[in-house]
């Protein structure tokens, strides 16, 4: 708490009392100023995120949107409005809507099946995978987790290239099973770090 004023003390043999006073008006004014500063910071991050999205770079877009949420986090119970361009928005709602839209727009374009012989090395050209956005562009620089059921204990972390492609190589296939699975997922931990 800030803005309190020391008024006095009192003590007896067992207790020591300190009396402080807090002006409701001053406190409310300080809190409103603090909320306004946090909203301005949040709008700045939000605008940077939109600019990044418009330049088709989703990873920094997500990072900026998450940073835009941080300053207004203590005020989620309140309606914080902002003017972006000529449009009045509810800032927290708009940021969450943008994050959700981007997360829902990301998909993997990979073949459903790849036939590989035992002992054959699996390389990117045998399993071409691209991370795409519904906004009709490849997602560059996106961290991806890659697991392979034959060696499920090995977790690969990859990053898409400028064309949204994943470049990788797997050790030669040794499994005698008729089917092994490759699982790809966005590495959200790495995105937000």
C-alpha cells in the first residue's frame, strides 16, 4: 500500500500500536493514474503486436500480445477501454481475442503417411512439414516440438525457417512395427520466453 500517512503511536506494557491514515480520495486518484499508465503501456505493446502481425511475423506478435496483457493483469475485473485508430475497444478482451485468433490460425501441412524401409534415414524431404497460418502465409521462426514414437524418449525442438518449413533428420528406422507416428506441436513455452 502506498500513500498512507503516519499519525501517531501508543504503547503499553504488552503492545505497541501505530496509527496510519489513508485518504480515500488520494488513494483512488493514485490507483487511477497507475491504471492509466499501465493501460498506455499495454496499448503500446498491442500496437506493436498488430504491426508485427501485419508484417506476417506471428512469433513476435504472440510475444507482444502476451506482454500487452501483463500490465493490465491486475485490472481484469475492470473495463479498460482504449482508442486504436478511430475504434474504441475493451483492451483486455481485444488482446485475448487476437491471441485466440492467432493460436487457432496455426496449422501444420504435412503428408498423412510416409513409407520408409527399415534402416532408412528419414530426412526433411521425405517428410516435408510446413507451419502455416490461416492468414495465408508461412509461419517463420516458430518453435516446434517433435516426437517420434519409435524413440519417444527423444524430444526434438525445431524452429521453422523463413518459409515455415521444418528442417530435421531422424536416425535410421529400426522399428519392426508397421506404423510409427510423428507428432508435431507448437512449443508454446519457447514462444513466450
